[in-house]
């Protein structure tokens, strides 16, 4: 079996429309879409907002949604993580959620 390269993770500040890869964003329970999520929502013609309004958007701790790209333009889809209520997320929980999302 071929050996896989280690996963490289980084945090960047910049415009999402230039990201040539799938994005990872988190969402705290009960909050509106803002920041990176709002930009992804605009880029996907309101797809994230529709999921939120129909109670299909990840909000509770550990919920995951993998969104495929809408076309060939960046970004190439997204992974949305439910982070639970604001202020309750522990670092070990975030590590576990990200690990599960990436393995999925």
C-alpha cells in the first residue's frame, strides 16, 4: 500500500474566492452565517442559508456536512463543522471533530 503524505493544515487570512481547495469552516449553534460562512453562502448561491433554514446545517457539536463545489471556480467545496454552543468547545473536541471530518 502506498504511503500517504501527512496532511498539511494552515490558517490563512484572505479572500475565499481565490482558494483552489476545499475549505473547512466551523459553525456555532444558533448563530447566523457570517464571515467565511457568509462568503461561502454567496459563492454557492445561498446553499448554506437554505441548509440552515431547513435545519440541515451542522450546528450541534460533531455534526459534519461535506459540500461539493457548485462549479469549477474556487473554492472547491467546503466541510462545515458543528461546534455546539458558543464558549463550550474544548481544544480536544475540536481536534476530534476535524479528524473525523477529514477521515470522512
